[in-house]
C-alpha cells in the first residue's frame, strides 16, 4: 500500500469523525435553540473555526498512528513516501470529484438563498458540500487504488 493510499484512508476516517461530530453538535444546538437567535451565524462560525482546528490536529495524530500501526503490522523498517504517476492520476481524479460536488453545493446554497432560506442555512449547506466533496474525492481515489485505475 502506497503512502498516498494510506493517507487517503486516514483522511477519510478523519473526515467521517469530524463531520459526525459536526452533525451531532448542529442537532444539539438546533434542539437547544442556540441557532435560532440573532447571533446564530456567529455561534455557528465559531464552531466551524474550532472544528477546522480539531480536524487538522486529528488528521496529524491519525496519520502518525496509522503509519506506526502499518509499519508494525507489515514489518516495514523504513516506510516509502514516494509518489508515482499513478498516484498523481488518482489525485487528479479525486480533486475532480471534490470540485464537482463543491460546485453543486455552492450553486445549491445560492439557489436556497434566492428562494428565501436564511444565510445560516446557506452556510451550513456550503460546509456540508465541502465535506461531501472531500468524502467524494477520497472515495474516488480509494476506488482508483482498489481497481487499478
């Protein structure tokens, strides 16, 4: 397994954990009425900033742990962090899927605003279009690695 493939698995796991937490917090905040006041957008923005920081830390920690466990499991003494042409092609495919989902999410948020939805709803939609775009990109890369391209 190449280092790029391992890092894609870590990215996928990190993304799923962070976004599950984000959904849980949003449901909790809507249930408590925290996001129905005049400062709802600021509260949401602060939460997103915190989640971004947590995602960076979580990804770093998971990458280190995953690579240690992989090295122990395979007995690999010095891991190879080389990328070849195939890795770059898979990366481009993943970026294409990510971009496509993000574009549709952005257009969807603009349409929602045009139809009278709140800015908070539009920002939540944008956030999740970015999250789904990242998930789609990781899944396309993993499918490319599994099926050989």
